[in-house]
């Protein structure tokens, strides 16, 4: 019997082709698999929640300038009042003095001209001459006060208002209020201004007297008041009187403003004149007083006019 060519103690060949996996490594791998499979699961961690969907709201587009402010001048009542020459009704149509001022300053009052010398709201200063230059008021009445000059006329509405103001001052025990002058024509202003130039020089005259065509007195809306007792004092004496203090505090109630205050000199170019009253009507005067204004230029948003342009 032929002997086998293989060694008698050789292990039989594995049916799996490739190198045999060492037994130790295999045992270790199997142990790791069992360890992972048998590990307890942590159930305390809650599953992550997805964010709630947010509804997207579309913001409407802002149309700048799409809304046009109402024009008070388009109101029939305002146009009728202007046509009839009723300034008080015109201002009321705007909603009162402050609304009137705001509309003018904003440029939303095309029917209102601050250059019209027949209107309560006219602004006359060193850069805004009267137009026409020799303007004359349509209606003038006598000032119902003791006069110290022959210039005793003012517009009818001004005459009524200053009479009421003087009566109220007297009733309050303040004393008697008189007047130095009211309306001055263009020709009279020529002679008045020239006299100041001769006495004080050009610069001095310009600080205390308006050049012809630039005077509020020519509108019939201005007058200079004085304090009277046994007699009446002069203009320069007025500022130290009880009448002056009362006028400064109460003139607005009767439609007047003190046109040339010391604080306003850089704007108007005039030295303080506590005696120079300008009638603007009760509605504008009330808005002027409430707003703490000291010049008409500031009130209507106009540039300062301390010097003449020529």
C-alpha cells in the first residue's frame, strides 16, 4: 500500500479561500459586537424639533409725496373772503392765526401775498418796500386818542382797536394812552426821513426812521403811542411808563404787536421802539404772542432785513 505524500499530522485545508483569520482576533471582534448591541439606549434626549414656519407678510410700498396737503386757498369760503377784502374771515378760513402762519411758512398758501399793502399780514421792512411805492390806504379814520401831532389818521379797523385798548388800560387804572402819529403818506415820509438824516446822519436815520416807501406808517396799520397824564410825553419817554408795560403785556389782545423790540434789532435793523404798534388783527396777534415771536420776519419765515439793499 502506497503511503500518503502528505504528512500524517497536517491539518486539512480550509474550504474558505484566502488567509485564515486568527482565532484571537475573531473572538475579540465578536465580543465588541455583542457589547455594542447590549449597551442601554439613552431615552432622556428628546428628538430635535423643527422650527415653526413663519408667515411672510409683505410690507406695502411707501409712496413718498403721493399725498398732497390740502390747499386752504382752494376753499370757496377763503376765496370769497379774499375777494371781499375780509382779512379776518380769510384767516378764520385757514383755521385761525397759527394755521394761517403755518400754511404761509410751508408755502401752502399761494393766494396769500405778504407784499400786498392792503392786507393785515403785509410785511414791510428794509428789503421789502411797498408795492406800489406810493401806496395809499382806501379808508382812514381819526385816531380816538389824544394826539401830539397832526398825523391822526389810521385805518378804520385800527382806530376801533386802539380805542378799545386805551379804554381797557384806563379801566385797569394804568393811565391814559395817547398817540404821536398814525398814517404818513409817501410824501410826508420823504420829509420825515430827510429831517432825521439832517439831524442824525444817514446811519442814525436808518436806525430810527424808515426810508420813503419802506414805512409801516404808510399802510395805515401802524401808530406810535405815548403816555399822557396832565399832558402827553414824547416817544422817548414812553418806555419807562406803566402804560408801556401794560401795552407790552396786553396789546396782542386787541390785535397789535410791538413791532420793534430790542431783541429783534438784528432782524429789523431798527433800535427798540416800545411805542411803535403794528396792527395785524386779533387772530395773528394771538398766534404771534403764543409762539413767543419778536418780529414779523420770524413769524412768517422771512429772512432778516437789518440793512437796505441799496
